[in-house]
């Protein structure tokens, strides 16, 4: 059913990602000029109406979204440094222009005139009315209620903050750490870890180069028996980008200053106004309540881990000195393997990327009544990338495109994400633009002797990120600013988190998990062990998530402009996760990309939305994974609206009631 092939011309407008630096600069300048012209025109309206003011502004957003996203996206995927530099510069320039645009008093006056015109507003449909309300609020949140001098000060601060955010992210992407180890220092790592790996000679000894990219870092921290090796590797990762310490420190100070200029006590108060949670107190209550519930579970898990490390030290004739941050993944993996006889090396034999991708696409095709067609010889930004067309299941209606860029390479975006490239919309003349989304990940690559074998965690990541892709593809909104994942920040992960559950269901796994050599399906016993182990370490894992969320709030829900972003990270990590930093002077927060990547005062949303995701799955899919009715309702009520209505409305319509946390607590083994 999955991965149909097409050699026909690509359906819909094909985007060009192979831009030169000069083309990026020209496109950026043209986008700014076109947008400026529209703003000038609406600002001159003597009788502001929805049609004369709001529609031109929103139509400009619709028409420009694809080119804007392409020129800023290529910094994350291009192999050409000059192109990446040009893309980064373009993003900085476009962000600066957005800030200037949001500070235009003349445009705000006509938008506000429409907003204040009750008879005009009463005529509008729900999405159009929401558009006016969000536009007006956006201008107000950017200081248009301030006097001119303060507005100018605010604009300077916002531009500087935008520069800091772009630089912080760029530093992370382009500054991988690396360490070189002998084979003996890497005891515990499987043979395929060494296949094709770069080596170097130091003092006449061959050593293997291990980078801080996830496909290198995580297996080492999970498998390397030598504690010094794990310590060195984590140190290499957590001492990257020292320049980002000052960038984050300045960004946090600027955010507080901006929030207080706008009449908010803290940045978190400002940011959460647009969320489902609405207020910092709600977030802190949520995090603290869950932390208390998790502590007894985490305490039991810590005792198991401590016993294992004590035994290791005793066998080696070394003193036990405690549990450290580099022990977390190693001993968690050991508990998993010993209690449930689960080894990543055993599991990944059944998860070649070819079979996993086929299986994941099949799950989504069935659930959402779609058909995916891979395009041969498609115009893409790298030979590894694949382009797919999306059609309705009957093959009569084209729906959109998605790109898959699955494997790591130098200077590529280093984590996993779905990038919205184009919003789908219908023009006034009836012509259509179809949505486009790109999934960029760093899954383990093929080796000279094996295909690309994935851990079970990688399967879950693929299900999750592809869920974001489908949110973009299946969304149908009138205006680009509401399309797909443009929802409240504490809801945006929910649809994808819900879809992770298919990676834990035996009936789903048995359809695509086959041994890469023999073709034998994954043994039932192994699936049972995987499922039984799902909640192993849930206490410590979720405390780690709570740490990130509370750290975020500690630097963003404070009136102290000099809150120490580095020391807060180290102190709170020890207190909440119960693993020591030792005496190492590290700065892991410098690579905590979320803090300057849009999740400021929003990291709590991962757990917050997981509560809702658990409710969605248990209520509608748990007992029938292939329910056509549930799939259709999910597509219509959760994915289709995007951000065109409050997400709580979408949840309640899908569930038929208000959501609650009971399913989530059951899902992690708590009553």
C-alpha cells in the first residue's frame, strides 16, 4: 500500500531549495519590499474595513510564506557554508523587518479601527474574526500602546533579541564536539558502531572519533562500560558553544525588560498569555504536582541504579562516589536490559529504516485515509532527500508534499524536527497552493555491512515527527498564520505525542518489524518485553523533563534581570534529577536550543500536551487502532483546524468531553 512510485511531473507548485547566496539576498529584499508596499497601502485607507485592511495583510502572509520559509530553512540543511550564512543573514533581516512591521503605528491604527468596529466584526466568520483579534493583540504585545520613545526602545531590544536567537541556534548547529577513544575505551559498543567511523592516530595509537551528534553521543552514553569514557564524552557535549552562555544571559535579560515595558511582571507572564495554560502559576502547579507524584517512583528507580553501580565499583576494587550525570543513560539502559532482557543491539535488527519507514507511512495512510507517492528524480537539496506527494486514499484529490531528510551530515540541523515550508490556501480566484512540510532528522545511517538499523526510540521519534508533517498536510485553514502546527505552544506536541503510541502496540509493530537479514517478523516475546519495559525509568525520565520545564520557568518567571542561567541549570539539574554534576565546570544550557528556539516559558508544554495526548489515545484508539471513525474524527477535529480555533475546543469535540489526566497517570504506571 505504501511508497507508491511516480515518474510523472510533480503535482502542484515545486519549490526551489537550490538557491545561491545572491538569490537568497534578492528574494529577501523582494519579500520585504512587497510587504512594505502592502502595509503602506493599507495604512493609507481612510475607511478601514476587513476587506481593505485585514485581507491584504493576511493575503501577503499567505503568498509569501513559502519563499520566506525556504530562504530561512536552507541554513539547516545546505552543505554549502556560503548558502547557510546567507540563509542565516536572511532570517535575521526578515525578523528585523517583522519587528519593524509590528511597530508601525499607522498600520496598527487601521487594524484597530476594524477591531473596534462592532458592526464590521459581527459580519465575520469565526476564522476571520480570530484573525482580526490576533492581529490587534500582536500589535499591542509589540508596544503600540506605548509612547513613541518607548516604542523605539522596545524595537531596538526586540531586534537585538532576534539576533541573539539566530546566533544561538547557529552556534549549536555548527559546533559539534568530538573526542577520540581507543577500542578498549569503547568496550560495550557494538561492532557496527565502529564500521565506517573516522579514525586518527595519536601517539602511535589508532583512535576512533566520536562526535556529539545524537547517533554517536547517545549510544556511547548508554553502552560504554568505561566511566571515564562516558564522563569525557558528556563533558565534550556540555562544554560546546561557550559563547552561548553570554547570548542566553543577554536574551533572558532582554526578555524581562521587554515584558516589563509592556506591563507584564515577567517574561513567562507575557509569553503564557497566548497558551492554553494562560498563567505561570498554572504551569508551576502542574510541574510541582507531577514532581511530587513522581518522586516515590523515581526513588525506587534510583535505588536499583545505585545498587548496580555499587556492584560495578566493588568488582573493580574502586570506591563508590555517587551517581553522576554521565551515569543516567548507562545504568538506565542496564536496568532495562537486565529486568526485561532488552538490548538495543537485539531490537534494532528488526528495525531497518526501509521497513520502519514503510510501516510508519502505512500507519498514517490507513489512519488518515491518504496515499503517499514517492517522486523519482525530484528536485531536492541533497541526494539523501526524498520527496512524496500526498493524495486522498482514492487517488483523485491531490493534498500536498512532504520531504524526508533522514540522516546526519556535517553542519546539518542536529536534532529532529518537522519544518513547515508552505501553508495550503485557496486564493480569491479559486487557484490553490498546497501545503509542504520537510522532516529533518539524524537517524543512524547505513554502514558498509548493514542497512540503517534503528533503535526502538528512533521508531518512536519517526512516528512523532511524521505526526507534525501530517498536521501540516491535513490542516485546512483560510489564513497561513493558523495553518497546521501554528497552535498554542502547549498544544502543538499533542497530536504527535498521541501517535507515538502506535510504536508500543503489538498489532502495529508486527506489521513492519522484520529482521533485516532473514525477513522473520519480530518475535512476540520481544514485543512483550518492549511493552513491559515501556514505563521502566518513567519516574527519572519524567523528572528530567520536569527539570527542563522548571529551569525554563526559573529564568523566565523572575524579576531578577541577572538570574544566573548557567548556575541555575547546574543547581536545578542536581536537585531535581538526583544525578550529580561532580566538580565539572560545564554549561549544558548553552546547547539547550529550546530556550532561544521558541520554547521559552513553554518547555512545560511537552508534558502538558502529553496529558492530553494520553487521553486522546486511550479514549478513541487504544481498543481499535484502525478505527476509520476515530481516524476521520482525528483528522477533522484535531489536525484540520490548525490554530484557527482554541485547541481546547478541538480536544472537547474529539473526546466529547473535557480532557483529564487519568489516562496519562495510568500510562506511566501511576494510579
